[in-house]
């Protein structure tokens, strides 16, 4: 995807995760809701609105507006056949931080995000690195599992960022949530997203 120069000249680094959001929407364009969340008449109009929000990002508030529009355009579906978008709490991608080994102590951790220090990343793979590199074992087989502790954090969590819809959609089901977001839950999420996105 070609990005306009003004975006790349800003101090807000939205051209990594932001672009991934857009690429996913474009890849799934033919499978998106026909009239996303009653905000736009067509999926094409939704994508145009997402792009306008993308280029308007300059700080966290406008980034949340962008994310809210992305989520509304995507709708409640998560399993698209050739692409599965993990629901919140069902898949983690750990940053290269001091907490990376802890983040990977989970059955739901799948990858490293923006790994900058190989040594730090490998801390959580001690003992089975060879198997992981040859794809014989997932990273999660390398350590014990702390998902019971994670549950005590996930279930009562109340998201405040508007870009997340301000709804904890996994509080009643984690870690056994369905891949698709139930329609009753999605209605609550969509209401919060729509009120913030300005769609």
C-alpha cells in the first residue's frame, strides 16, 4: 500500500499497526458487512472513512477514532476462512520488553511483536528453541502455564479506551469463548464504537 508523504512526516507512528488494520480490511473487502453498523451505506464507504481517519491520526485520541472505525467496518465476524482474527484474550503477540517471558507463559501466546533484541526474545524459549524453529512445537510448550492467573485479570477487566468499544466481551467466557462475537455482545460494542468514531 502506498502511503501519502504527510503521514510519514508526522511524529505519530501509525504506519505499522495502522497499515495492518487497513490491509486486513482491504483483503476482506468482499466479506465485510454490506452496511457496516448502519454507519455507512456500503463497505466501500466504510473503507474510505477508515482511510480518512488513518490520515488524520496525530495522537492517541485520533488513533482510537481510527481503530473504532476499523472495528465497525469489520463487524462481529472473526473467522473468515482464509483468515482468523483472534478475539481479545484468545491470542497474544508479546512486545520485546522485560515482560516478554511472562507474556509467553500462556496457551494463547503466538508471536513476538516488534522484537528488537534477540536475546530478550529467546528468554522465553529456553529449552525448546530448536523445536520451535523447526515448527515442531509452539512457543507455549517452552514454559509452564499461567493462564489461571491471567483469568483473574481478564474477566474483571473494564476497558476504558473508546477504540475498544469500552466493553469486555470475554468476561463471561474466557478462556472458552467462541471465535465469533455473539450478536448480543456485538451490539454493545458497536454502540460504543459508533458513539466515538464519528461515522
